[in-house]
C-alpha cells in the first residue's frame, strides 16, 4: 500500500525483509545502511535484545529517485524471525508493498526456512493480504557457508509455485547481491504501482535515468 | 468510521487540495495544543502529514517507531480483552508524546515539552480530532499521476551475478 502525497510530491513504499531466525535480515539492512550516502538515507533503527536479536523491527528509510517530479522513498523493515514473535511480525507486515524472504542456506536450516515461509503466508492472510498479490524476491543468504544446501534444493523448497519469483544467491556479510536483491524487489514494487496507476506514463517527463552502473552503491536521486 | 484515502488499488492518496486542508487543521491543532510537533501516521508506519519541526530526527523514523509503539500497545490491550485504545502517553524528562487513534488505520502523534500540560493536548484533540478525521474522510480519492516504469529505479549497481 503505497502512500502518495500530491502536495509534498512524495511516494512512499514499504518493503519488509522476512525469513528464518538469524538468517541475515538485519545484516542486509546494516550493509545497505553502510553503503548508501548519508544524505540519501536515514538512521538504521534497531529494536533488538541485548544479544542483537531483533525484538520488534529494524527500520531504514532510503530516498531514491525522482519520478515525474515525485520523490520516491522506500521504508525498509525487518521482522523478528523467532517463532515467539508471531504477533510482532503480523504488526510490522501491515501495509507492506514488497517482501524479501531471506533464507539461510545452511543445510540444517531447511525446515526452518520452510516453516518461516509458511508462517509468512499466514501472517499476511491474517492481515487480509495474499502473498500472490505482493512483490516477493527470495534471497538465499550465507552462500559462503561450507555446508550450504544446493540452490536447486532451496528453489524446490521455497520457490516452487507459479509464478516463480526472482531469487538471488547472496552473502549479506560481504554484501554479495544485497543490492541486487533490493533493486529487484524495488523494481517489482514500482512495476505493480505503475500497472495499478490510471494515468499513462509520460517518458519525457521522467527525471530519472535508467539503470546505472559504477562502483558507488549510493541510492540515486535526481 | 473509516478514514482511508485509498484509491482503487489500495494505495493511500492525498490530493494537493485535500492535503492543504488537512495540513491547515493539523497546524491549528498543534497551535492549540501548544505542541512542538504533530504528525498523522498511517498503519503502515508512513507519515501522511506533519506539522512543526523535530530537529535532529527524521520524521520517517519517528513515524515508524510511534506507529509500532501504538499498534503494539493496542494489540496488547486486545489480547488482554480490551478492544478500546484511546491513546498512548509517554512522560519523559523534557519531551513527552501522545499517540491517539483517529480511526482504525490513522493515528495522531503529538510531541510536547514541559511548558504544555497533558490536559491541553487532550482538549485540543477533542476539539480538532473530529475535524481532522472528517477532512481525511472527505479527501478525494485521486488517481496517482506517478507512473514509474520497469527499469526506472536502480538503488545501486548490481553487486553480484544476479538472479537465479
């Protein structure tokens, strides 16, 4: 559920990182926070226990591009993966526009990956939402682990429905494919918003450039 | 009473004229309440509108935290068997805040200092709360002219080999 403010010319989207406990959701946000210029992001807010386990949520606002004169903002959240925080997860998922499901590639975590995904479906359903209608990207994290399960098995386990979703092998610790994952879900969120909009797009009024390349991972703003 | 400003796609849309009207009422409320800062929050944690200045903090962060705090407390009340939640009040040393529901999905967040009594906040809320709620309810459900396209956005260069 995007928030569009025609007075301030802002569009805000909410993206939530879900997944297995200790799967790397917070590490994803920490990496993003560390690599984006400070003027294009807010502080990373973590409501965590003394042992750095997410208690309520982590939150990172990032300002991205200007599209048709509208500033586009993404509010990135994580939710706690532990079973006992089911109610908390459900609260944070309210109004979600896009989801990144962070799975742990360790072979012994497959059952938790699956049950976490099933719980996500239920949490969304309890909010009156269906996973089928929400942009979703899978991230198979911790691919650097020596005992990581084959990607094909993770795909079979999690990404076996129709339509198949995009998935990324990643290592949030090193940053490998962290931004690729975020870019993919952000694009899907914008695509959905675009298709839902009534007015036709005017390509000449677009203020942003297409994909950029380079070494700096700064969020784009024009 | 619903105050959703959803368009047909479920997005929350604030038209420019409606936004100005709501902002006018929000400013009136903040003046009356003698508050430092006030904001309208959506259940997703987004700041729909704000009035006043909160230096050294981003309103987006405040909105996310305030929204999370209120929804969590309301849910706690529900699980204890009480569906009503008239507000959440925090008394600090120099900064205090109050969060009150305008509807099931919209909240009014108010920050005030030691110069302001909590009773004034409640009084201002009673006076301007219905007005704010009505103006939001009457806001036109405008379709968004914002039409980003596929490929419009890249948050950062790709950092790996891409999707599986």
